[in-house]
C-alpha cells in the first residue's frame, strides 16, 4: 500500500460514522464522474487531481463538512444554487449530505472538471501565498 493510501484510510477511518459515510459518498461520486482522477492528502484533507490540476478537496471540520472547489471562479455558474449554503471563496460548507446537496455537488464536480482549463483561479491557502518583505 502506498503512503498516500494509508494516510487516506487513516483520515477516513478517524471520522464519526455519519461524516465518514457522507465524505465516502462524495469520494465515490467524484471517482465515478472522473474515473482517471487521482487522490492524495494535501492541506490535511483528501484532494483530487484531474489531468494534473487540483480539482477539489473534501474535509471534515470541527462544525461542518466541506467541499472545496479549487477552480473557485467556476462556482459563479452556481451562484443561485449556492445562496442557501454557507460558502467561502472556494468552499461549500454543509452539516449533512442531503439528496439535494449531493445532486448539486454532482453537477458542480461535472461542470468544474469539464471547464477546468477555462479557470483563471487557483485557490491557495493564505499560508501558501507569497509574502513580500517590506523595505
């Protein structure tokens, strides 16, 4: 077993049952939509790479779960659908994976993956941004 696989198994294995089931359902959906996608651990969460580009990540946070869409500018196509969700620049937070949430995520993953080359955004955590020294 590769190191990344063991790390992923450990991540999912530590989750409470309800969260594990929800995130594993998202993982399965992402793999079904994009069979050639690769998964590893980055930024402390499972991340998915499509054709060498970071597409998305999923995570269990303290008070919610989240789908992080790295080409976040492509989320503009879903702005009306996302009005009822707690969203950040690149993340969609949810407490339970309800059928309508699953269907929306399915559409988002299909769209963002198919339009990945059109994205001008790269979501980088603040700690990864370049810091310029002040003179």
